[in-house]
C-alpha cells in the first residue's frame, strides 16, 4: 500500500513539474511572438503552481521590468522627450524584438518628431506582428496623412518637384488608394508641361474616388492645355454637377464654350459663375469676350467695366474695355481705358493699338499722335502686323480699312 501511495505522489509531482514547465515555455513563446500580456499571464500561472522555482520568478521579473520600461518610455513621449523615448524603446526591443506595443511606441515618438516615414515603418512592423492592433492602425493612417501634407511644404514649395513626386509615390506604397497623392503628382506634371502624364495621374485619382470636383477641375484645365476641348468640357461639366457652387469651374466651362463658338452656353455658364460670386472679375472679363465675338459691344462694355471694377490691376481687362468702347465708337472712354492698359503694362502692344484707334477716332482725332501710338504698338512682336496695318490706314485710309480689325488678348 505504501508503495502505491509513493508512486501516486511521484506521478503527481512529475505531472505538476511538466505542467509548470509547459506554462513557462508558453510564456517565453508569447513574449517571442510579441504578446506581453499573455506572457505575463502564463508565467504567473507557472509560479502559482510552483512558487519555489527561481527561474520562473526571474523570468516574471523580466516581464515586469519590460512593462515598467514601456510605461516610462511612453511617459517620455508625454513629456515631449522624444529622443529619450526612442532610446528607451530601442532597449526594450533589444530584449523583445517582436513586442508590438514597443514598436508602435517607437513609431509614435518618430511621429511627434515629424519623422513620418520612420514612424510609418514602425507602425507597419507593429501591425505585421499584430494585425488587429487598432491603435497602430489609426496611428499609421495619421502618419501617412501627415507625411503627405509635409511633402508640399518640404519639397513642392521649394521647387523640388522630382523629390516631391518620389515622396508622393512613397505615400501610395503605404496606402495605394490615397488618391490625393495621384492628384498632387498631376498638378506637378501639369506645371512642368508633362500634360499626358498629368492627365494619367488625375484619372488615376478619379478611378479611386470619382466624386472629386477639384480634381475634375484640374483635369479640365490640363485637357484644355493639351488641346482637347471636348474632354476639357466633359471634365468641367462633371465638376459643376458634383458641386453646383463651383464658380471657377462654371467660368472655365464658359471659356470652353466661347472657344468652340457655342456662345449661348458660354453666356449661360459665365452668368452662373457670376451669380455664385458677383465680384468675380475674371468671369465678367470672359463674358465681355463673348459679347465682343457676338459684336454686342454695349454689353461687352458693361461686362468689361465690371471686370476692371473688381480687378483694376489687370491690364488685359482695360485693353478689352478700350476695344469694346472703340467698336462702340466711344473714343473718349476708349482712350481712358487704353491709357490704363498702357500704364499697367507698357510693353503690351494691344493697349497702345487701342489707344491709337481712340486717338485717331475714325479720322476725327489727332493723326500724328495716333501714328506715334501705332509705332509704339509695333514694338510688341505679337502686335507688329496689326500696328503696321494701322499705320498704312493712316496714310491711305481709302485703301486700308480698319473695319473688323480686332486684336487678340
């Protein structure tokens, strides 16, 4: 009987030792996998089963110290001692390389130092170990947004466009559906004259999120620059459909209609722009251009007068106002407007040309002064031929008529 009892006790002891050893090993594995809480629970269970084992107690002390070190490192972040926090997390990760909370904490310290790329790297490492780590997911998303926003200030505003594009591409490796990065690359491409690439990037952005009127606006501008007026019109039409208060898109759509000769729709779009922003000088200017083309010079004068009221420093609007007055046979007002154009931009031949016409006033004015203004207009290469024509008219008006002589902007 004694032998049986002894055997049972021995078996129980061996089983208990095996069970506690298993808990110890499970705790080690949990720590190796980056799960500090599970590691703590397992080693405490092992100690509860065998409180005499010093190895278990030493290991539990190690886990307790890791928890303390993490709290202290996080406190350094709260105290804005970010370099100290990074150093502390490095020591922790040296002990437990897969500790997701430490990896995330180091990422947070880099984030607050505005080292967003480094922050993203550590948030990703944390999520590789624990994909369900919600806090790391949120922190990574925020870091990507901050990284994206920093590119403009750090590189775009400094003219470092190639670096900026490489950074925007990096954003897309972190978050492939970050459509804003495609849009910003498109803006840079357009600025650099790479129109086809700009269109490709704007379309990539819209493929991710089609409900973006501002990106459609940029796409419309780029198509126009590229000579594709139909595609430009479609982009602007989509933009104003998405945002019925997008006055700039209505104005640009009106310009497309004007350029394609669809004056009725041009007027409709430009009036819609003005209704949304009644001090929008550029829209009044474009509407004046429509009426110039329609030879409705009184209405042209009305709109160019509004244009210069709201943008008095735009020489081109004063030029167009002078032009409309001249076509309306109002030489005095044409002279005033043309003089403003020449004061604002002395090198612009159009202002001098209209000033010459106003001074000549269909033969009723000062011919010699008009000649001087035509000669000044001739200094502008873009106006040289028309200025020569004006001078010929002064010499032989019966042969060289001024009828219909309207210059471009």
